[in-house]
C-alpha cells in the first residue's frame, strides 16, 4: 500500500508539518513583497557615483627624478652645451633637447666658452615640469691673430660676461629629463632682501669673556690644524677639522650674541657657570692662507657649559634670523 505522503518519491512527512511549511512560505513571501521597494532603493544608493560626459585627463605615474641629476644640473649642462655649440655641432644638443637635429646655428663652434654655470632659480610649473634660470659666465674666444691676451684684457673685449637663460625642463614617466625648447635669454633675477638677524650688537672679542678662549682654540684647530679639535667640543660631537688645513692662522674679529648687546658680559672669566647653560653666537673670523692672503669668514656657533668651562656644542648650518617680521628666532639645522 502506498501512502499519500510517498507519492512521486518525495518524502513529505506528516500533514501537520506540511501545513507548517506552507505557513512559513506564505509569511516569507509577504515579507519580501513588503520590503522589496526598500531593498531596491538601498541598492541604488549604495552604487558608486558615476560621472557621465566629463573627460578626465589621464594622469601618469609620479615621475621619479634622481636628485643627483635633477632639473637644475640638467639645465646647467644644457646651457653650457648650447652656448659652446655652433654650425655643424647642433647634434650635441640632442642629449638635452629631442629633435635638436633641426636646430640651425650660424656661429663657429667654440667661439665662446662657458667658464661657469649655475642654476639660480627653479620654479615648478606643474608636476614634473620646471622653469630653471641658469646664470652663465660666458667669455668670447678671440682669434689668435686679432688681439693678444694682454690687449684683450686692457680693452675688455675678451672679458667674461654674466648672462642668464631660462630653460623649461620636463620629467618623463621614467624620470628621464628633457628640455622642452631652446633656452630663452632673460634679465638677471631680482636680488632678495637680506633677512634681519636676531643677534645683538657685535663687538671685538673680549679677553674677559670666558668663551673667547674656547672659540680661539676651536677655530685654530678647525681651520688651521692647530691641536686636537675634540678638546674644544662637547662629548659625542662628530665634527672634524677642515683638511687639508686651508689657513696657517685664524683670529677672532667680531662676536655678536643672541639675547644681548654685550657679548660675554654675563659670563666673565672665572665666574661660576651652571652646567648646561647655552649661548648662541655669530662669530666673524679672519683666516690667513699660505700665500699670506687674509679671508674673512662668518660662523654661527652654539656654546654649552660643562664642568665650569665652555665647549662648542655645534657649528650651526645657518645664523638665526627674524621669522616673518615677528622677532621670533628661527634657526637652521645644526
């Protein structure tokens, strides 16, 4: 005998269970019917924004430029090659300017020499694109049959002239640099206004200043190789003397101190100095080289007291300047 629940090979179970299943399915259908619009609205809101009809310029990967061959150095080399090139040597510019084979130069190659070239201003035009201003000291080369070197010097015809050129430099995706066009000769950039320093009024070094002896010994060792530098430095310093020593002797000329118009007045020789006390000085020195030529130099020095004496804590990277006219000292890296 075949039971109704086994008809067609499906095991339906009891009639009560079947009724319960039908009830669950009916309720699920009502839930889906009622929540369907809300779910549909949520799905639309959850989709990512799509902008239609707007063309976005493709942005390539960030260019990587080797700092040792950056836009400044590249522009310096290009300007030098450009000024010394001439008729028949235009191809020498292709290393800097793609398509330079079509450039026509009428000057004789080497008719002028670039004695010195240096980038004096770099302005970013956009990502990976710069306008570099290069100063070039250019000297014309006169034919040997026209004037002697002495005559040229007296007349000034062979004197070097300082000229300025602006070069547009672009970096490719691989970081390779290229000039966008030939250099443009421009006027000299305006000189910036010198910032105000925050040191007090300077004066001649005083023997009554307990730090003068330290400074004298330090500069004698640092610039003239006179004695060990470590004896004048704070522990842990990695500073080394300039070598080979460029000067045979060094003397202190002028000292200005941050926070006072009377350098050393608060630290006379023999006075007790609290360990850790610091002083910030601007020191003018004069070095005499082996030819007997005296050269002025200026250093920003930080002194620190330890065990009752002054030691050089740091030769600072730059003097303290007034920041934004606020009178607040701004220091460079040591």
